[in-house]
């Protein structure tokens, strides 16, 4: 725990920390005191710390038997040791829920902590599904156990209630459900067809205790996109207006289990994704088509109004994970992609709003399988539609989107896209007011006018700078 706390204090600009349960082994007051002492540098640095109870944290609490109207006999645990151990550790003030559940708002985000052990299931379900984002831009729900478990069955297992609860949380405005328990990092999404209901994150392990990948991703309910096991890890959540970026850092644990030895982890970025509340998200499995994925932003609040659509492309060769369970044959399962659209307002030289498109790059390098992207424009805002092109932001400059490809031949076509056009082909369809290009990049896209070569030579500056890549690399 100490190297992770050190990272939070000295290597990241942290506002608050959430610990998702199992602070202790047996839930004793002495163990909570040890955890608090280790976490004290966070408090000293002015970082608010919030925690929720894990199954180990309730072992010393009193047990109350009950009969749940939905699930029958159900015991639940008291909160006296937990409340005495962690009084007033966090700010701002939280609003209490059943057991040790609570909620609070910070800046533009609402947080809902669910104590899975402190009340009857029906009471917990009723409370958490009544929580809404309200005037906040984001909402995160967190609890110790995942709904989709990789090492063990998740909350409610495969009961129909599981998807009903996740769908309701998504409808209430929840961006993601954050959890622990599995001692491995996993990122997936609950889906309805291809539509993402909400993102589902299992946070990883901060202990030398690792479970194997026992359960496959839930076909039809969930699209899994990342899994890391047998490593220590933590996740950072960056919030910038409507945009949320998850980054998971991991490190190989020390070879020795002697906790008195100093351990200096070599942290690496194991997973990263960005999504936005003003765009759409889709779960796409390996071999599935990207065609038909779309998002649009309405005019107003600084936006001019722009629509984006992927009209062709396929998730060709995703990653795979393999594990040997404690019993039975090994499991190999392919990971899919969560494709995220988001929107930023245009700058004065652009003819459209700025589209963020991500999640199609298997190696977190912005290189994707080839696809065809269209972006709309307002013909009333341009003098010559024939000069409009699909642009891509590369190293802070707007370049022709096809010039940023990892390979392909740059070829302009006047008119609509047609099947058979190769990677690097691009054009403008003035009949439908869209620009299009066959690209293999994720990132920021927009529409801009590109002068004819003779006029370009006279430009001393401005928006469009064509920057050929010095070295093109092919996808492995």
C-alpha cells in the first residue's frame, strides 16, 4: 500500500481517493488503525479519502438475520466497528444510506458508495437505484464486489435483477460502476445490444493475493476489453468537463514477501480509455462491424451542430486472454472494444465541431483497424464546399486525416464514399454535406477547408499544415 500512497501524493494531482473495500483481513479495530496510519500521508497532503466496506471488513461486526422479500433469508452486518474506526475522515459531508452506504457530490460529479453487507438486499437495491445524477455532469457508483466477476460470480450472479439494476443505474446517469474483490483489474461494459449501459471497472489488487480468470465475459450482457492479473495496480480517473479518462497503472510485485524490504515498483500504463457524457459508447466484439456507430451534438451551448458516423470497418484482430483455472480446462477469450464518441466546440477556423473518437486501438497507440468515418458540416458557414476535408489533430496541429494513417495511399475522390475505396482515400460529398475518409486512427477529428496547392504556397500561417509522417509503421 505504501508505494501506491506515495504515487498518489507525489506523482499525480489527486483531489480524492476511493478505497473499494477490504481495508483489513478480519475487520478488527487494530487492523483499521494500521490502514489509517498507512493512509495518513494522503490526509496530510489535503487529499480527501473515502472508503466502502469489503467482505473482510465486516467479519468482526455483529450479524442480524432477516428475510428479504426478493431473495428470502438474508443476513446483514452491523456498522459499529466501521463507524468507530473511520469517523470524519472525509470531506465534504456525506449523506448516509442503508448500512454504511453513503453519497456525496464533488465539483461536477456525484459519488454513490454502496455497502453490500449492511442491510437487506431489497433495501440496498431500492436505495442505489433511486440515486440520480441530478444537476451533476457525472455519477460514479462504487461497491466492493463487481456485478461481472472474473474470478468469482458477481453480485446477484446471472439473476435478471443484475441487468435491471445496471440498466437503471445507467438510466439515472451513472457513468460507471467501480468495484474490487477479484484481485485483478478488469474493464468491461454492460450492454444492451451494442449500446453501452454503463462502464464496469474492477480496480485491481494492492496485495500479493491474486485470483485466476475463472469466468468468461457474459455474452449478450457484457463486452470485456481489458484484464490484468498477477500484478499490483491502481486506477486514476481524470474528469475534464464531459470527458472522463480511466488510466490503470500496474507493476510486477516484489519477488520477496518480506514486507520490511523496500520495494520500488516499475509502474506502466496497462489500460486507458476516454469517454464523454455528450457522446455515445458502443461495445463491439471481435469480428463485429463498426458500421452504423454514430453520435451527434446539437447546435447550442457553443456547438454548431455536427453528426459523425462510421459507415464501414470491422474489429478484426482483438486481444485475447488465457488463464488456467484451479480446476477444469484453460479459458481463452477474445477481448472486444468499447468505441467512445465525444464532442468539443469548434475553433474559428473549423467548419464543424470537434469529434473525439476512441477505443478502437487495441494497443493504446491510437492505431486502429481501418474504418470509414463521415463528419457533417454546415454549408452556410463555408464559401467553397469542394475544399472541405476531414482533418485529424496530430501533435497539436490539424492535418489531413489520411496523412496521419499508419499506412495506405493518399487519394482524393470527389463525391460520396463507395465500397472498395482503400485506406488513405478521402473526399467530400457536397450533396449530403459530409466529408469522409478511410482511416486507421483514433483521436480528434473535424472538418476544415484545405486551399488548393497554389494558394497553400502563399499561406504564411493558419490552420492547415500538412505534415507527412517521417516514418510510417505497420501494425504488428
